[in-house]
């Protein structure tokens, strides 16, 4: 019992919450970038520009079929060969962004595909340009359809930040490990705390997504 | 049309493979690390975050603390002058050499033994600490010395040389390599292995905090810790060696040894005084 | 990159084998467990639905790494010893089963309600109707998403590296830290993962197109 009280001391809890903040920070920044990059890549792949779309599509497929852990290693250990030497947090953000962009690109592409082809044709028939029809007619509908998929991708992203502990990013998982590394008796309280904290953040998001989904439907 | 599709797929895979191979074989940056450090008035050190007494993150303020941290600060001041800054990047046994070779850090001060294998890829300063490898076991364990580990499981850490050393004394030992010492210690407690091996000073730190566990037997290797730096940096190496000598000569070294190892049961700090 | 492979090919192949084994075992069990909880989530009994929901929501919202480390480090402290490979595979199974449950549930829901009613009207019991009419149709619908779950499973199996599970990523880490040839080693590791994941992923895209 004493272990539990000591494990949840104010100092330790503060340290955990600092970790959680880094987790949230990494997640938010990566999600913003990966939404933008992912949308662009997804549209490029959808529009079938000769060669270019194929190449982009193939790169998307390769990256999204690799474990995120491997991409973290490539960014942290591999990129510096090109003169770019990220610290751990930027490296984590970059790795998450690269990986999630590819996932988002696939979601976007299938979202666009799910919008009725007739919509595009009708818009073109009334004299809209391709880009106009895409921007004003197709994309808004596609995004609406994709909200659940995008939110569950965001939840995955938050959970996946825990992998960044392998390059000692000071996020939630890493901070919990530091605490139980100093006193191994804290291990059970720490894993319980981890489970609860991740669950609260992720579950809250999935509830929000369900509400949005219902509103839009 | 279909044939063309497959053909273009093939060409693209080939291109990608070429790009990937290209990434792998880029040469290291050839810069003068000492000059860069002087310009920035900062040396960035790769240090441990999980090793009691040597380099450990303090939960209270999130700062790294330990003998190596203090040493790195002292050496930085000797090299760059009073206002020189030491920047700390936490590394693991696995990540430290890639990060050094990539230039994320200028020097590794992270319980790294000078070994011939490592000397093939990086350079070392003179030794700044003499550790020896030992094993940590549960009280009452049948493992009395390293040779007893044949047909038992030994826990080590990815990227450290301890696992290789054990193989020399107990060739039939099964080896589990975990990510860092924190995980390794908990794995030992969970019964994932019969012993945990690394340098005696690290183990002594663990034994202090974990009653019921002890450092078993005498050290079976000598592990001189050196500061890891990139190859072809003679000025930096010279500056480090000179700084180590100065720190030893003015008593800072012994003061730090006493500060960190003065009260560690099972570890005689007098043996490592200089 | 070629020499990074040829110098250590036994280790890579061993790792590949363990990764494959872990993924297949985890797929098998998570299909069973996932389908069970999917059915729990749609049965008329409210208590069972709640149980199904709780399981799915809990394990979908906790990182796989946390679940796996829990089995590797915590369970042996109090119950039985579990080695790294098993702990990793159990973690993968539980985590993936929650996603499979969601996938199968949405499959069941998208089978026309009329089908269930019609079979009940013909005198079939609820379980019979489920077993012979609804589930077969549901599984057909969810094959592509299930395939994608398998791809995720293979990728996620890299979590075994954290618990010394001898998989591809673990071997990669060990090789990289011995040969100091980090980038090339991980490139080889990447190629091995792609050997499993890319074909499945392309086949599933193909199936999706066919079904659409």
C-alpha cells in the first residue's frame, strides 16, 4: 500500500503529467501536418497524373506498410546523413508526421472515391473547373465521410507516440519508465497510471468523434 | 497497357531501391568538432538517463544527474572556459554511437567501455573511470559466479558489450537484450532471467535501491570508460585528454568520486580514486 | 545494404520467422476473440452488450506497448512467468482483437436487418440465424478491412523488440548495435517487413475494388 502512495507522490504525478503534455504536443503538431500533407498526397494519388501519381502512390504504400518503430529509427539515425540532425522531440514529430501522412493520404483517397462520381460530372457539366469542383463539391463531402476514420487515426497516433520512448523522447511512457526505473516497486502503479491516462485521452476523442458524426449525419 | 503498368512498377521499385541504398552510404560530415564547439560555446554530450550514480534523470526537475554529468560539466569548463555550456542529450546504449556518428552529439559520456570493436568506428579519449563487469542476482540465487550462467538466462542491454563478455565465460548462457537498465532491472525482478549483467558500479547503484538483490562475485573484466568521439578529430581528442588530466590534478575528480560513490555498499570508491 | 544482409542473414531470417509466427498466432486468436466480442456487442441482451463494449473500448484506447510491457514485466511479478515472445504475442492478440471486434461488428450491422428477421420468421433460432445467415455475409464484407488489420498486426509485432521477443526488429537492433551499420541494417529489416505487408495490402486493395 505504501508503495502506491509513494508512487503517486506529487513529484511523480507532476513528472507523469509533463510526459503527457509532451505526448499531446507531439500528437497535435503531427496531426496538423499530416492532415495537410496527407490530403495533398491523397489527392495527387486520386487524380492519376501520369507517372507522378503512380510514384507517389508507391511511396505511400511502402511507408504505410512499414512499422512506425522503423520509421522512427530512420528519422533519428538515418536523416542526419543528409545534414539534418533533429533532437528527440522534433524527430518524433517528423517520424509521426511521415507515417501518419501516408495513412491519412489513403483515407482521403478512399473518401474521395466514395463520393459519387456523378457529383463531379454534374459540377463539371455546370461549367466548373476540375479544381473548383474538387474544392467546392467533392472534398467537403469526402471529409464529412472520413471524420470517423480520421479520428481513429488520430487516436492511433496518440497511442503510437509511446513507441518514441525507444529514442528517449520525454513523453508519457518514457517518464513512467524513468519513475519505475528509480524504484522498481512503482511498476504496477505506473502501468495503471499509463493505462488510465492514455485511455482518458483516447476515449474522450472517440466520444467527441461520435458526437460530431451524429450531428453531421 | 497492363504490361506497361507492371513495367513502370518495376522501374519505380528499382529507383526507390537505388535511393535507399544511396541514403545508406553517405559519408560522415568532416568538420572540426572542437572549433564548432568553441564557436557555439557549447559541447553537447550524450549521457545516460537510466543509470544511477552515473547519469540519471531526476524526477523532481527533469535534469540529468550523476558522476558523468558532473564530469562532463567540469571538462566543458576546462575546454571552453568558465562560461562554456554543456548540453545534455539522453542516449541509450543502442542509440549513442549512431548519434555520435551522425553528429547529433559531440561526445559520448555514457558508461561506454573502450573496446577494439568500437575503436573501429569511433575514437576514444583516455579512460576517465575504471569499472569492471559483474552480475546482479536475487539473494539466495544458485548463481555464484559468471560461469554458473551456462544454460541459464542472462539479461543485458542492447548495444552494451556486457552480453558479449558473458558469452566468453559462459558460452551456453541464453541472452536477453532489453532497451535500457530500467527495463532490464524490472525484467530481472519479474524472473525473466537469472542474472543481470553490466558494470559493477551500475549494479551497485541498483542493489542500493533494491533490497534482496546483490552484486555477486568479483568483477570478471576491467571496463575502462572512455569518452567516445568521432574519428579524425585529433584536436578535440587532445583537448579532452588534457582536460581529464587537469580535472584529476586539481582534485575535482576525487571530489566527484567521493560525492557519488562515497556511500555505495559493495563498491570501494578508494579503488577508483586517481 | 546487400552486405548488411549477407553478413547476418541467419539473424534476419530467424527474426523474420519469429515475426511471422507471432503475427499468425496473434491473428488466429484475435480473430476468434474479436468475433466473439463482436457478437456480444450486437446480441439483444444488454448486459452482454455492455461487457463487449467495455472490452473493445478499453483495449482500443490503450497503447499496445503498455499492454505488452504489462504482460512482460507485471504479470510475472504476481502470477506466472511469461517470456518475451509470448508476452508480445498475447499483447498483440488482445490489442488486435479489439479492432477486429469493431470491424466484424460493423460488418454484422451492415448486413440487412431484414435477413435476420426473415430467418427468424422461418422459425430459425437467433443463434442459428446468426451462425448460418448473418455471420457468413458479414465476414465476406469485412475481408478487406480484416486484411488491413493483419497488415497492422505484422507492423505492430515490432513491439516484440521491447521485450526481447527475438523478432525482426529485435534482431535488427542487436545487429545494428554490433556492426554500427545502423541505416543499412534497418533498410534490410524494412525490406523484410514489406515482403509480408505489401502483397497483402495490394491484394486487399484489389479485393476492395472488386467488391465496390
